């Protein structure tokens, strides 16, 4: 190995948490999108919770992110943020609006669906009472947006190649199988 290769390997070797996040930001975003997609499908298809109109808008913005991120990793698209970030930022806006409505911080808007948009199925008492379905979606959209902003601003290239593709495939298969297994247990 010559000196140039040694310097190149040193430059992309993560030395801390921030370096690791930069190199794996597409994978972290994919994991967040898969958990949000699997969670929303679990809520509606396994638990039978009917989504409200704003939940549908959040799904419309979240579901394509799983595909875009997976394909972006497989194609080694280092500019995947150009088409992921607009969807995730719109998702933040819809989720935040929905969350404020569920928490009764803003007055509920009339929804056209069978379930009022201010209704939430999750009622955890005590210190965790702030956790609601729109909050979970908001967290996923924020994670995806931060990871994509990190990718856009990164000086180091994200992880790529065979290992990146294998990792992306493991994320998709493992989360899908986890939710399927959870659904079969209930």
C-alpha cells in the first residue's frame, strides 16, 4: 500500500460518533424511515387503528423515503438528499401541525376522514404522555432530515460499495421481519 492509499483510508476511517454518523447517514435515515413505515403499517393493519387524514399525508411523505433511500444506497447516489430532504421537511411540517393539534396546543381542524385528526390512540400517563403517533412521525422525519442535511454538508463521502448495499438490505429485511413477527405474535 502506497502513501496515497494510506492517507485516503485514514481520511474515511471514522474517529468519533460524528464521523461515523457522516459515513452512515443514509443508513441511519433508511432505518428511521423503515421503522416509521413498519410502525404505521403495524398500527393500522395489525392493531386496526384507523389513520386520520393527516396521518395519511404523513404516510404519503414517509413511504417513498424508504424506497428512495434504499435505491440511493444501492446506486451509491451521494446526492440522494436532493430528493429525500424536500419530502422529509414537508413531513416535519405536517407532523408538527398534527402533533400540536393532538396535544390541543392549536385548535383541531375538521378532518374529512372517519377519525378526527385531534384523536390519538396512544395514551401513556405520566412523564411520557407527550408521546403520540404524530410525535413518532415527527421524530422520524427529523432524524431523516438531519441525516440528509449532514450528507449534504459532509466533506467525507458516505459509506458505499458492497458493504453499504448489504447493510441497507439487512436494515430493510430485519425491520420488515421484525414487524411481521410482531404482528404474528399479536
